[in-house]
C-alpha cells in the first residue's frame, strides 16, 4: 500500500509536469495580483473559483462578458524574449470590447498554458496582466496556469483572457441611436495593437532571413527599435471612455480590431446610415508605412488588416464633438474628428473611406 505521506513519485515530473514546482508559483501569483484588488472581491487567489460582489451603486445592473487572446503576437514576444507587454494586450483586447457596450470592467481571469512552467516567463506575463487590470480598473480575480508538455513548444505560451463588466440597463451603448449628422471621433492607437501579426511575422521573418531587417537597434523610420514598435501594448481606453459616458451623449462606440475599419464599423451602425471617414484626417505612425512598404500592401488592404493608427471610435452628436475631443485630450488621449454619419440607401455600403471628405469641425 502506498504511504500518502510520502513525497509525490517522480513519474509525473518525468512526463513533463512537476507538481511541486508548479504549485510553488501560487505565492508569487498572489503578490503580483495584489495591486488589482477591488473592495467587491470576496475571495483570494488559490481557490477553485473567484467571488465578486456587484457594486452597490448599480440599480439595474446588466452583466457584460467578453473573452479574447493575444493571437500570434505571442509568438513574436517569444522570438524577442519579452512577455510583459502581451499581458497588457490580453487585458486590453477584452476590456475594450466591454467598454464599447458602456460597461465598467469588474473582474478579469486569465488562462496561461506552457509546455513547462517557466516561472520567469509566467511572472512577466502575469505582471503585464496585472498592469492591464490596473489601467482598466478591474480586479485580476483568478485564472489557470496549465502545464501541457507536447502541446506547446519550449519557451512559448498561450494566453487568453476573460472579463465581466456591468452597465446600467438604461445606459447600454449599442449603436441603435446613431443618426445622420453624428460626428465620428477617432482615438489614437499605440500601434498594431494585437491584430495582423500573422502578416507582420511573415514579413519580419522573410526580412531577417534576407538580411534586410533588424529587430533591435535604431530604425530610421520609427521612433524606437522595430522590436519595441511591434511589441507596443494595446491601448486600454476604459477609463477615458467611462469618463466621457458620464458627461456626454454617446450614441456608439467601436473597437477597431481584426478586420480594421471595414470589419468593425458596420457592426454598430443601424439601418439607413453609413459612416464616411477620411483616412487622411489623423496622423499615421511610421510603423504602418513600414508594413505597407515591406508587404507591398495596397491602401484598402492596409485599412482592412490594421487599425492604421485609430484604435477606438466614439460616435456622438456633432455639437458635442469638440468638447469630447478636448476632454479626451485632458485624459491623455489623442482624439480627432475623422468622419460623419450620413443617410444611405439600401444598396450603398455601411462604410465609405473618403480621403477627399472634410469632417465638420
């Protein structure tokens, strides 16, 4: 008979999973997430599930949930050997999807999987997650760190995030009130965010092999090294947008992710209207010219794959546009009036990218 007090047999460790090594990581996780605590948290890290109380100030709360990952940008992080920024990416891609419904993100949970738990890598990733949660104002309530030998390559990891937010039922933003004459306001992105990296990596690998591209060191067309530009974390728009929603009439919000403008703007527009946007009405960072040149992308494909410098749209009455831009500027965002909502016939597209259009104001 096996003595239950004896140490765990090494067979599982030989198969690639060291339980003692993995379980010792919990204390480090607790320390990392401590700074994301909210008073509504009713549990601690290490339990089977997290407990959270809906904030008392909500009278008719509606819960809003979203999930997303980092995509193939995570492979670039492994190639460069830096994992802290992708944690911010993971949070951003999820909470930005919540706030466009008008929701305040409350809790975040993560799933990290590796062939073998490399504590330094996992700690960097978790620190990024915690930083993202602090920027979004939500609690990192818990998660799962899985050791999966044979599924993932050594030195790589998978990261997925899940979040729940809350909004008053009468304050849900769903685009249904968007109407002719509304202004389209664009908020600057921090780069590619977490989309289009299959193309970026293809271009990068080909360029490095050909000796044309260098990840590190100064780049003549960029503000920093190519590695820094490509790993710039996704901007988290939660706090400035919640501020705007408190004081202004916002009829629609749109997170510009995979699919660019064409893949996202039509999702929020009601029937009978379209958005006319001038793609030359905001400054486009140099990294977009870099990818356009390296991949030989026509303008329409560039706008379809990447956000091209705009990560979020606010659609609001024209008379409030200038004040909204001024408020956003004071909150640290770069905001531009980039378009307008127009009436359209059934056969016309829901989005028109028009470089000749001059948005009012």
